[in-house]
C-alpha cells in the first residue's frame, strides 16, 4: 500500500511539473515561440495580399466601399477590405468582405448570425456548404436573411468562413469552431481572418456557390498565407 501511495503522489505531481517545464520552454523559445518581429512581418504580409486582391474577377468589376466606422472600431482589423463587384452585362452585384484581426475575440460580434440581425435582418435559413479550392473542399456556412424597410422586403444571402493560422490550411465555418481551433495553438497575436461573400435575391443558390468558388480561388494566395502562420524561432 505504501508503494502505491508514493506512485500516486508522483502521478499527481507530474502534470504540475510538465506545465512548469512547458511554460519555461515557451518563454525560452523552445516550443514554437513566436516573436513580435515575426508577428509584425506576418501581419504586413497579410495586409499586402489583401491590397493585391484584384478589382476584376471573371466578369465582375469591383469598387471599394468604405467600412462603417463602428465596424472598424469593433474589429480593430489588421487588414480590411469591403468591395462591391458588378457584372456589367447583367447588372447583378456581389460583395466581398475580407477582414483579418490580430485578436480572434474582436470578431465575436461581427459574424453573420450576430452582426446582420443587429441591423434588422432576420435569419430565414442557415446551412453548411462547401467551396472547391485546389482539389479540396473547404467548409463554409450559407445564410439567407430577410428584412422589411418602409414596407418593402429585402433579401440577402451570405456565404462565409474563417481561416485559422495553424501551419496548414485550416478553415472553419463558425465563430464557435474558430475559438476552439485558436485555443489549441500558441498563436497569440496572429489572429485569424473572416471572408464573406454577400449577394441579393437576384442570384439563385447555384449561382451563389459558383461565384463563391470563383472568388475564393482568386484569393487563394491570401488564404494560404493566413493559414500558414509563422514558425517559432
């Protein structure tokens, strides 16, 4: 019995010792420690690639839209793009939103189920979907919103997903999944990105998914850099 008690004591102590060693290793740079300089370079790379997103994607021609100051204040973004694309031959329009935040928590109040209802939109439907990119299927979530303004009905459809910097392409479709993914890694300061494609009622479901695939493929280099993160030195 005495030997069992001694072993049990060591077992109880082991997690404490392991945690202390882990903290020491992280502080000394032994476990993927990320320096301030690496974080700054990573953020700069993301900003540059956001700035390089083309104004023409397929038949769509884009024009930048100024983000509302309250949204910018809420997000505190490292990079933010809001661009409306129009197909001149049909008059149809579609908007692209790309936001990268250094703190995942800054996006908590600015993703579709929270942000749009705060502006009077009511969720009519919500479902999981997928977008093809480089022979892969990435998860996304599609929302259908409706509101009535001055007696006129408006409809809006959103396809969105988050990109997590984990050294390989990790993409999740909800903020809850984003928080869970971020907790698994020592990536303080790298943050994550949110990408939304927003259209009106003039596009059917098949057209929305086709456009989403076209736009995501166009910004694939940005997605890969965000997902790649940095490596501790």
